[in-house]
C-alpha cells in the first residue's frame, strides 16, 4: 500500500515539474530561434532607427557631442543590435539546456516510478 502511494506521489510530482518546465523550454526555443521577438522592448525600440539610437546613446554625454555621419551611426547601431540579438539567442540556448535537464530527469523518474506502481499492482 505505501509503495503504491509513494510511486503515484512521485509520478504526480514529475508531471507537475513537466508542467512548469515545458513552457519554459518553449520560451527558450522561441528566444533562441527568434531573438527579435523576445528582446526587451527598451533595447529593440532604442536600436530601431538612428535618431532613437543617437538620443539614447549620446544624450547623457557631457558637453557638445557631434553626431557622426549616418553611415557610421547606422553601423554602430547595427553592431549593437547584432550584439544584443546574440546575447538574447545565447540566453535562449542556456534556458533550453537548463530546462532540458529537468525534463529528462522528470521523465526518467516518472517512468521508473510508474513501472514500480504497475509491478506492485500486478503482484497484488
């Protein structure tokens, strides 16, 4: 009797962990495949066009700062955007890796304890 309760409790716990881990895994997948859709609004808005980038990057500088040419400003902005997207993509991959450990462990524990439950039930 106690073995059945124990095995079913572990199976329930594994399902609960999977219910939390799977959406996090999905978010990590979206983040790594399409970082433009998950990047913080502040960065995306700031890096969308040269005027907003100029305001956000150079407004806090002391004294008179001369605005670079449009080509130089575009290159700076695009480099910063690409860097931000790489960080977002890397964070998504890291999230996938960490949640994958929880998913695989939960599946393993679920299968082992479900088999234990079935063995106890059939032995009855």
